């Protein structure tokens, strides 16, 4: 497979509807809606370079997004986290470290989940979490539900690597975006700086299509 194919996971209609029936109902991967809107999400921030640049791009397009925050990256970046919330975006829980959440013990998963929510709570209500690498177990879902958190995966997913394939990610993503889609992008590392340009390309095309770009909570509110 080529670099772009490796970097982009795209569920096509009606496959995403079939998928949604196969996974537990509390797992959100898209929203069934007639509204011309999609949710844009970013994993693995905050980062002192990429996150402010992403916020600038979002502001230019009057778009709102959900940022899935890694807890250990909050310290030292509190002004960036505050800016995310102040500019109308949503903060969500991506646990403490960039690692496979499914490999954590039950005790540590619950502790990390609660700790990140506590770190983010001063900036706004935290409703959503996304496990590292996307894998989950029923016990993880139950533990999150006890903390009043619901899991969010995505309809289209991309991760920049710093390689030449990054240039084609926007085009590949756009082929899978429909009303109700949840788009997953990744920041948090210097090699992922291409996410800023990709976000600009995606937002420009969604503007042309007349699709609003909103937070996960806003998209869920539009469900039919």
C-alpha cells in the first residue's frame, strides 16, 4: 500500500452504517443526520507549534473542532488549552500518554481517564474520550460510562508522518466525508506539522460544499 493509503482510514457509505450496527451503541463513529454538518477532531495535542496554527486556520474558516487532549502535554501548554476553549472549540479526553489504551490495566485506565478529565474540567465540560490507537474493550466502555464519558472514534481517519504521502491526505479524506462524518486528524509532533495545511485544504473544500464544521457535541445535537 502507498503512503497515503497507509495514512488514511476511510469508511464509505453504507459501510459506516453497517459498522455502527456491529459495535456497541455507546461508541460514536458518525452521526445520522440530515443537517449539512461534519465534526472535525484532532488527537494528541496540545503542541506549542501545531495547535496554535490549527486554531488560526479554524478561525479563518469560522469552524469549530473537538481536541482530544493528552494529559501529560497540558502542563506548560495551559494557555493553548485555554485558547482552545475560549475560541469555541471542545476539549475531550485522550488519556494521559500517547500509548495503546487497551493495554492498560483496568485500574490505570480508570485513573488516567479521571486525571485527564480533572485537568480539563477548569476549561469546560468534558463529555467524550478516545482511546489511544482506537481499540477498546467492554470494560473500558463501562468504566468510561461511570465517569460520564462516551467513546468517539471516527468515520475518516488520517495521521501525518512527515513523508511525501502527506500531500495527498486532504484529497483522500474528502472522498469519504459526508454529512454526519467525524473526521480524525493527528497533531502533537513536529513530523505532523503537515496537518495544518491539510486542515486548510479540507476546510476550504467543505466551505465550497456548504458543509458546516462543528464540534462532536454540536453534531450529536443535530442527529435525526
